[in-house]
C-alpha cells in the first residue's frame, strides 16, 4: 500500500532524525532525497552533520527541484526538506 507520511515541527526540532529512524524501520535501504541548496558555511556544516549521521544503507540523492526525474518506485524515500524545495 502506498502512503505518504508528513513530519512537521519547528526548525531544528529533530524532524530529520525522527524521519530517518522511521524510514529505516520501513526499509533496510531507504533513499534520502535532499532538496536544499547550500547557501552559507553554517548550513554546509549542518548538512555534513546530517550526512555523517546516515550509514551506508542509505541511497543519497541531491536534487533541488526536479524530484520526479528520479525513478524511485517501490522505495522508501525521505524528502528533506519540503520547505527548502
């Protein structure tokens, strides 16, 4: 069954960490679809922290705008972040 789970919350409230944990519960090999554009050094460091937290079981895709060009049918996909997309 297809479903969409939307996780909301304030800035730096743990949404990504929670979403990553949930994705790993749903699939041993989830996809992390990152939509952010890095605009300064502080944000770059934040992205690096996020990347280090994820293990090799993740497929990481960086795509700022054209999410639909990636063929991900049948996969668990975490899109981070809808606001930045």
